[in-house]
C-alpha cells in the first residue's frame, strides 16, 4: 500500500509498504477515505523539534479521518466490512488514574493515531484501530464532514473547559480550522460578541462567515486596541488557537480580571512566557487544552443534525501522491487554504 512519510523538515516521500495486519481480536482494518492535515501534523513538517521533543523521522502522521471497514477481528462486535466510520484517534487504557477520573485525553498510557513514536497515522491507504475507537456514519453525514468532526470535537472540549455564559464577550486568536470550528460553536451557543484574528485575510473573512461579530488581520490592525475600544472592560475568555507568542501576549492584554485564557494552540518552542504582572494582578486563569475528551460522537451528532455546517472548511483536496504539494499548501496557507485533506478512492 501507499503511505506518506515525513522524512525531514519540509520533506515528504510516498512509499509502498506492507499492508497493516490485525494483531488483536478487537481490532479493525480500515481503508482511509478522507484524511485531513492538522496543525499538529504541520509542526512535524516545518520543524524537527516540537515543544522540546525531537521529531523521529521517518514517520507517518495523520489522525483526522473517515474510513471504510475492510476486515474485523473476532471481538470487534457490531461492525462489518463496507461500513463507513469516523475515527477517534486516541486510544486510552481505561484503568489508570486519569481514565478512572474521566480524563481519557490525559491517559498515562495513551496511544495516539499519527503521533510519532506511538501509532502510525492515517496518511496511508490502510491502517488499524480498535473497534471501540470507531463511530458509524449516518447516511446524512459525508466522509468529508466526518473527518471535520475531529477538529470540531477539539473546539467542543475547549468550549466546555471555558464554562462560559452566552452573554460573555470572547476572542478567538487564530482562525484556522479549529478556530473557525470554535467560532461556529460559539455562535451556535448564542454568544454575540465574538472577536477573531488571524494573519490571513482569507481566514479573517472566513471568521466573519463562521459567526464572528468582528474580525481583523494582525498584520493590518492593532487588534488589542480595536477590541478593547469595543470592550473596554476586557473579555471573559480568550481562546488562543495559533500557538504564537504574539497571540499569547495579546490574550493577556485582552482578558479581563478574573477571566480565562484557553490555550488551544500548540507552540513550537519548548517554553512560552506570560507577562506575570498582568496575569497575577488580573488573577487570570490559564486553561490548557489537550486534544479532546470523548467529544467526537457529540461533534458528529451536531453535524448529522445540521446544527453546525463544517463542510465549507475543507478547501483543498489532494491524492497521496501529491503529499509534498498538500503539506506545502497547508503550511504556507497557499491559495486561501483552510483545511487541506487527502481524498482516496
């Protein structure tokens, strides 16, 4: 089968490798249908060190996907070949202190699809996952929408951690696919004062389409000044979705005393900084978001019931053989790219 390998900084290679095999009775062999390139996948493409951890090239990444069942193990009950599924990428042990506390996303023994050093990803024609990580698709959900449920699930987890009232003024700093999914979700929950930023003018326009009440490019405007002119007391919560130090600094300025900074974006450096005089005097709560915690099924329901429209977030489609162009398009945001995906026959 074909698989996309990251082999170095900004380098990919498509190789023919052996078909993966079912090794445990509860496992399922899957054929990849649609696989989205996430910002975390791009980190491994643009840098050989992420958060202080070296990237172990070569590696197969990818975790946002929909798939078709090809073969089922003897204990993979309730599934059969030919069925279409969305994939929960995180395999948790279920017995550690974190799992027993309901924190499956911080499981001590977590194995994550496409995380280098853990599991080979879905940027390949076939891959294997446990049956418990699969969610059947309804006839009303497309394969592309099913892939987009994964970034929406992260937005849902972050929203839940924020604990917001629907009157709260908020900001979303970084209007990529997760940021846009978050804006869609905030709008659905009735928040009227949603401020959004990005470097890309195309994404600024997309933020307005998603439901932001105000959006601007950080390249064109002093976004802190403009937002505080409109909300002089500051914001209840600021969702930082870019992972950039500049946006983290903006979040500190924008959040009101007693407010929250919700850190979704993954910074490339091992360390980031906060202006301590500001966050201490404001008594700001900083909440870090680790992927998502069993929200994929909830995200799928929102999509199935047409409560949130995510299909338009997918802007660019490529074949596996076009991996280098796909990754470059996503990382450099070429041609107004939001979500870039591999679409397989």
